[in-house]
C-alpha cells in the first residue's frame, strides 16, 4: 500500500493570456499526453493533461471578467473515439 501524504502538493502553474483584445484575455490550452510522477514510490505514468500537466493550469481572473479560451486536443490517435 502506498504511504499517504509523502509528496508535496504540486504548485499549479498560472497560465498567462496570449493577448488581450477589447479588455478580454485570450488563452489557448492543449490537451496532450505526457509522463508525470504522481507519487514518490511509483514510476512516472502516462497522463492526458491540459498543456501536458496534471493538475492543469490555473486561470487567474477577476470576478465577472470574461475570458476566451481555445481548447485544443493534441491526443490524436491516443484518444479512443467512436
């Protein structure tokens, strides 16, 4: 059994807008496969993460501030589909 609470909580990256148009920040986030170590006693494992990260990036915005996000997938054949 894995020992609990042995890893530090991850510092979640804050995503920066690529541009601001008419006072509305614009972001692009890509779902991609990567390898990540999720516990000190486990080997790196394959994840599908936003910008290749788990947990994904944090959007730092003000209340009631609109934002625009382009969500992309770079999973290709890795993603099973109907």
